[in-house]
C-alpha cells in the first residue's frame, strides 16, 4: 500500500480544479455541479464551497446517482440506490460539471451521461475527477483532473475522505 | 435471494432494505426520470392463473418503469385454466427465456413448487398463492404504514395494527402478520371465530372478537375483503350481521384515534366490510396503497433481478 | 421345487437356528443342518420373521394399471418382505361383485409372488348407499372376509349398522375408513398450526375420531367385528383403547408413514407427503407408537397407494392422496419401534404377520415358524442400512415420501410357500454397512 496523494495534495488539487472550472465557464452563474455518490458527492460539496468562497455566492450543487443506469448490474449483487438531487434551476441549458473520485473504465461516466439525459438537456457536460488512473474502456476523458496516477489494472486505487473515512488520502494497493 | 415466495424468506434487515429501496425509487418516479434502463433486456412474465387485474397491472407498471420486457400470461384463454400442468407451464416459460415469473395462483404453495422443482431457472415472485401468502402486498402495506406513522424510524416498533375480517382465507393477512410483527408492530386479528384458522393461537398476534373495543387504541385498521360465498359455507349468517359486527362503518371510523389510518388491499366490497364514508374518508390511504405498490414492486424486481444470478441480493 | 436352507438366522425370540425348507413347508428347524441339495441363505445377524401380511394395499388393477398392477404390486410386496396382501376395493370397476374379486384373486395367483386377497366393497360403487353383494364375494373363489369402502367413509350410520350386522353370517369384518365427509370437504392436510401457516384446508382429527367413536358403539350394539383402517390421531387411540377395555370387538391399524412423518412435511408443498388421512403432529406420532407397542393398535398396514408421476408433480391441492408403503414398511417399523426400544421382534411378528392374518382369516399365513408350517418367511438384516431411491423401487410408481432417507433394515430374502420370491442382491443395491 502506498499513499499516492496525501491530504495537502488533495486540498491543493481541489482548489486548482475549482479555479479551472471557473476559468473555463467564465464564473459560476451558468454552473451546475453534480457529484456522483458516494465520494463524488462529497468532492462536489467541497468544490462548491471553494467556488463559493472565491466568487462570494453559492453555486448550484447536487447529486446524480447512476446505480440504476449501470451496465454492469448483472455482474455483481445489486447496489444500494443513492439519492439523486437536482438543484432548483435544473440542468436545462446549464454547464453541468460531473464530479467523481476516480476515473477508470469510463463506464460510470457513461451511465451518468445516460442518467443526465433522462433529466434534461444541458448546454455542456464537463467532467472533474480527483484521480485519473487510466485503463479507459470507452471514449471518455476528464476536463479537470486532480492527479494522473499511472496504475496497472490489478492494483486498486482508493480515495479516502474525512467525511467518510476520517482522513483525506489516496492510496494504491497492489 | 433468488425468489420471493413468503415473508419468511426475508429477515428484518432484508424487509427494511426493500422498503428503503422502494422509497428511493418512489422519489425517482416522482422526479424527472420516469423510466429507468435498469432491467433493459430482461424478460418478466406475469403468470396469472387467477384473476387479479390490480396486482398484475402494478407489477407490470413496476417492470416497465425499469425497462424490462413484460409478457402477460393470464388465465383467461391460457392453458393454465385448461388444466395444463404447472410443470408444462414452467417449461414453456423456461423455453421463452423468462428471467422472472410473477405468479398468481389459486393453489397455496404454487409459487414455491415452481421455484423448488427446477423446471425453470428464473426468479419466482409470489403474487398471491391460494390462501397462503401475498408478500408484495404486505410489503406495500408496511411501506404505507411506515410512511404515515413511523416518524422517521425504519421499522414499525410500537405501532398497533388491527387486521379485520376473513383471516382464514386471506393471504394478505398471513403475509401481513409475518411482516408487520417482524417489523415490530403489535397485530390484533379481529374476526368472527369461524373465520380464524385453527392453529392461529401459534401466531404472534392477539385475537379479538369485539372490533369496537379496539377502535380507540389502534394506529392502523386494515380491512380484509369478505366474500359473500362464505355465507353458504356457514361462516356467518348474512351480510347484514357481518357488517354490524365487523364492518368499518362511519360510527366506528369516528372513534379512531387522531392520526389512525384505514387500509384495504382491494378490491373493496363497499357496504359490506367497509362503508363508502370510511373508504373515502381522509383517514383512508387505500388509493395511496396502490401507488406505493408500484414502488415496492420496483424495489422487489430491482433487488431480485438487477444483480447477478445466484448471488445474495440483499 | 428347490430346497432352501436358512443358516444361522435369529427367530423373533432370539434363538439362533437353521431352517430347512422343502416344497411349500418347513421340514426341519435345528442347529447345524446340512443338506447338500439345498440352496443356502446365509442369515447370520438376520432376523427370520413369519412372512409379513398386509391388510391394506392398493394394487390399482383393474383400472389404473399405469400406476400399479397386481404383478408389480406383488413384486413390491415380496421385496418388502410380504407374503400376503389385501387388495382394496377402490379399483375401476369397484370390487363390489364376485366377478371382480375373483379376477383380482386369480391375477394374484398367476403372479404367484404373494397371496393377493381381495377386499370387497361394503357398498355398491363405494357410494355409501346400498350394500354390495358381500355374501356372493364371501362365497366366491376369492373367499372375501374383509369389506371396506376405503377411500370413502361408510358415513351413513344406518348403512354402517347394517353392514356390521350382515357380515356376521360369514364371520366377516368391516374395515372402516374413518372420515366424516362433511368436516373434510376439500381438506388437504392435518388441521392445526401448520395448516394455518400454509393456507391449506384442514382435515381435523375430530373428523376421524367422531366416526371411530360412533362405529365402536355400533359394533358393540350389534355385536359385530369392526376394524379401523389407518388410525392417525392420539384421540382415536384413546377411543379404541376405551372400546377394547369395554370388550368391544374392534381392531385397528397404523401405517408406517404415520409412525414416522408429521404434518411439518407439508411445508415443502411437495405432494409426495399428501396422504389421506393426513400426516398428523408429533404428539399423534408418539401416541400411535405407544399404542402399537401396547397392543391398542393391533397391526401395521401399509396403505400402499401408488400414483403416476403427474398426479404428484403438481400443485398440492391438485395432487392425489397417497404414498407407497410396501417396500419400506418393515424398515420404518424397525426404525420407529424396534430401534426406539418400544417393541421386540416377537411383537413385530405379531403386528405385521400373525395379527393381520388372524383379523382377516388368512389361515395359511401368520403361522408359527415350526416344522410343518407353510414356509412363509421374511429374512431381515436389521442393521444394514439402505437409502430409499424412488427410481429403484419395484412398484410401478415412485411416490415414496422416504426418497433419499437412509433406513435401517434390509430384507435379504422372502419365501412365499417355499418359493424364494425375493432375494437381495448386494451387488446391484446401494447399501452402506450400518452401526459400528
């Protein structure tokens, strides 16, 4: 087990991503942040807080559960369904930023795009992830990446967050 | 878990997990996503060897909201009513590639036989077997009770439920007794002695013959359908006398404590076990039971079918 | 005919001896017989019983030869250690005329593996209304002495009274299937805690006990002979006990399945456990065992009831009542009565051979194992265990409730009037050595 990203690096990465999001979207007025439960939702809250502190006003933030849209449901026991909460202004015509902890095969993001399609038609959909570990199985890439972590597919990458795990760190298990 | 045949198949944790999942699915259904791709490509057969439009429609709506392909195989005109054996029916369903079969049958144990005999590999969901059980009905009833009365708790601890009427012939009563007591509720069966099974003393319930004595203390009154044919089998003298002692009338309704709710699995015999006043009153959650039925059945289908075959689902 | 020498078998009283059979009879009983012409049966550690006699067998012929024939039923009987069976009257056509009973008797003789004694119907067509020609059946070549509407109760008290009276002229006996039909309309299983759970319509014990009570009083009143088929309830035992103490001429039977199984079996909804009268509670089972041990219940009778696969591979409430019994009866009695210490082998010989032969008047059967007696013998290895396999039964049907269960006791050989009608072949049977 090795620590790939200590707490301070995670904080710096989130701050950088927040600035990049603001820069790309010319401020926060058109933004809707949607975190993918479980850890993506917590990361979205943190990014939302950072953006609010920079811009001085709250940004539209919610969650998007993709469980019911997964294409690998038959391969494992059913997962608990997590809450989806779309913020008040909806997603129609908005610049939606999907936020997740780890980008790997890309299948979660594909499911998220499907789930989003059921909700409405955003102007753009962007993707922010804390870690991109490679091994994509679909033509998907992230717009904002905290850290690129080259891994082999038999390693596992786990993101720990204070809200759930008591401390912040990203570790790689072989 | 592969099948849902009886409430006995569920632990308390399992049952709560179904209710929780149903709650989340209900929210999804209320929101912008009406239809989910979750069971796309799965084939679900509604095998109804006995008439029950409402249960069939409820399961059908649940399956379709999860994008499953639904085949209705109903008794009228089908081979089941012509005496085709359960085995032949099951083998036909197997040949059609059914991932799940929702079975309504007039014989107690029919769903269990389908599941046990390995004539087909899909999941079996009991949608009412004879006078045995109707687990999805009990789950939707528990869901409705929890929503109204549990005050945020995940079970039904401390709630008092009266189940009133023909317990002997009621699969709804059997499943509800098992489930509601499992979830911590206190259940009293109210019925003429002729309509209670011999052996009921072993059930985890109280028995009362006097409906009026309970009105002020119960949180839930669950009325059971009474069939008029029972009169000819000497279970009670006539409809008038039955209603007088065991019907939910306007007078009885007024004696219920504040917040108490009135339930009925449907279809109702208005004027027999329940008057129109009671059925349509503000206390009645009968229509809501139907709505909740879809969410609960979506949860059952999701938990049984979304996962890989053979693994523990809950 | 071949001579047979049974070596080193234990008689029911525990005495170890050799038995020499020549022709139809036993010609010598002593230690260390040697006879070079005789075929030897090694019976060390085996029990030699008088050949078993069943008073309650459904052979289905004529009418339902798809489920059993007199020949296949005779083979099953021989395999189970039986030398005589009593073919119940509920065939198609019903055995309610001399013609039908003579046909059944003749087919039994042709099969030649056991004596097949037909039971005559009490009422025409088992309808419970008009008496059948019991006199003609008694006078026929089949020499019928036992009459029963089994499957149906003789419910009308006047019909039952007349039947009991009528059979006195030829020392017949009425074997009553005690079941009040009004209390058991649509009944599926014992009425009690389990039926309340399973939602299957109950068959209350009182429906059996009420008829037994009525009929022992009728038998007393008309001074006739009554036999109670398949007694199943603790309450029924009490009534029979009372009647016997009162001097009423009543006998009673219990089936092997009612000595072992309870209504809990129905929780599988597997109709192989569906039988009439139904499996009862553990309390009833214990009362039946006690009553068989103390003689309140006189005999074990199988109620062997073969059914085709489709009659059991269905929903419980659609399925036929009944289970196979002939091939497993002795093992079950061994398990429930002997191994439990309730009965010794002498009592087994009495309950499964001597008493049924006496009740039915089968003079050639139930004889003492003695020089000059008919060589009707059952050789049982009581410690060998075998697993019941419904695909290897001699019966034409496979509805045994004991499939997959290991039972103690294997019939090694059956002799019917000096003829070896069954001999166990260890090579083709799945056997595991029992005990330690």
